[in-house]
C-alpha cells in the first residue's frame, strides 16, 4: 500500500537487523489519516470474505482494527487482553503466546460471550513476525467455535517465518507492507 | 449522550458500589457504530477549542481517541504508554499515576518528539473516577510545553471526585455519561 510504504520510508526507523520502529505514525503517535486509508485497504481486500467481527490484541492493534471495522459497515471489534496469568474458566477462551521480543510467554484471553459462535472473524494486527500472536488468536477462534476468514497485517517482517507459514496453509493473509530487511538503519520494502 | 446512556442501561453492569463494567461495547468488545457517534459528540463539543492533537493513554482510551480524531479532520493521536519503571531522559515526558483499582503507582510516558511544543491538546479517556490518569496526562502536557484545551471522557463516575475537581479549576470537561451510583447491580445515570 503506497501511503504506508511512503510513511515507512519517511518516518520508519530500523534498529539492528530486525527491529522496525513505526512509532511516528502507528505505535505511539497515530496518523489517523493514514489509519483510515489502511482501514479502506483492508475493507477492499476482505469484503468478499464477509467477516462479521474483527479480532485484535491490545494495545497497538486496536486503532487499526477500529479503522478497518468502520470501513466495513461498522463491524464489532473484540480485542484480546494480555495477562501474565493463565485464565481457566468456561467463560473465557485463552491461549499462550511466546514473545521473542520480551523472551517470555504471556496469555491472551477473550470472554466467550463477546464472540457469538459461528462468527466469521477477520484478525487484524499491526505486526507479523514469527506469527505467534496471530497463532494465539487463531486458537482463541477455535475455542470460540468461530472461523478465521482472513488476516490483515499492517507491517509484515518478510524475513521472519510467520507470513510464509500462514500462506502455506492457504489462509487469506494481506500485509499492507512487507519489510524484506534492514540495512544500516534503512528499512527495505518489498514492492507492492 | 443518548446512545451511550442507552448502551450503559442495556449492557452495562454494576459491581459492588463503584465498579462500572462496559466490556460489551467499549472495553473488550467495541461497538464501532457507537464509537463513531461518541467521536462526533466530542468533535461538536471541542471544535471551538481548536485542538491540534489528541492525547490518551493505552489501552482502552485508544479507540475513543481515534474515533474523535477522525471526526475532527483526522487529528494526530498520541497515546501515553504505561510502564512499571520510571523513565528519566531528556527525550521523554513522564508522570506517575496512582491506580486505586490496582493499588499501585505506575508511570505514563510520551516521547517528546511526537508532541510539538505549543500543541493544543485534547485529552480523551474512557473513564474518569479519581482523575489520576487525567492528572498524569496534564503533567505530561506541561512538560511538553503544550496546552490542554479540553478533556473528553466517555464515562465519568460522578460519585468520585475527579470531575468535580477539574470543573472547579475551570477546565473544559465533557463526559458523555455520568454515573451517579450503583444500586443492586443497576447503574444510575445523571440526566443528559
């Protein structure tokens, strides 16, 4: 997506070999004009999948999920909450997610009452790297007897395996920008 | 605001004497139709204050701040991040916030580069109770050499002192719903 590519080229910062910082427009300061354009792009991509609900995980996925939901006839958004502790009750779906960034496992959870059985879920998140957060949300959807009809990502790290694995499984995945590498602080992007 | 009142009456749950749960439409599942209406209400209320930036705090303030920003000509949103540790560098504004819910102090921080000096800041948050989070954001704005031109809140707990204290200081505060109390699980609301 051109506007996101431009923003990454202008404001993105690459740290070391694998850290992509987009704090200027997505993860700390939010450019809401760009956000609406991203929402429109997801709406076009996934309209034919007829999602009934958008799922994301707090905190930085919320803004993008909301923008997409607004462009798709104001779908409901459910954001999974992070917690240190395992939650085990019949009312809550939960799944472990290993964070390579923080080198620890945490849990994500959704109260079952907020996702009707048989929902057609579009998963939206800001980043896709190793795919652990998306994998966790897919596990939640299984526990919620709901179907993942698509996965929309703002920035995919193409040099990490998450995206490739999801595509190999035939899942409808759309990343608005794919980072192919970082060289001397410069973020390299795959052509649209 | 009628639509928010209706949602609170229909889906809100009161726990004990002071816990107001709005997980069904705001804090876990988000009703994005209602969210847009709330954004419009804030835009009408604060347009004449000519804000140049909206500030909130992660995680549940983000959706409302984004909705308001979209209705106000796509203003930028900056969300303060929570951290356990004090951050003390010249590049970061930070302030302590005491949480009565969790009975501990945490810190909120904003990277200074994301809020230009002289910004006219509209603070948006989901809840106002004792006012500690808003107070923390006002401290950030002072460190950022920026002016708070208004405070927009979704749900104010009118039986706690935050709102009264802010109004007494002459601050332009608008709460879309004011809870006056909880009786037997029922949430009581101040008339619009």
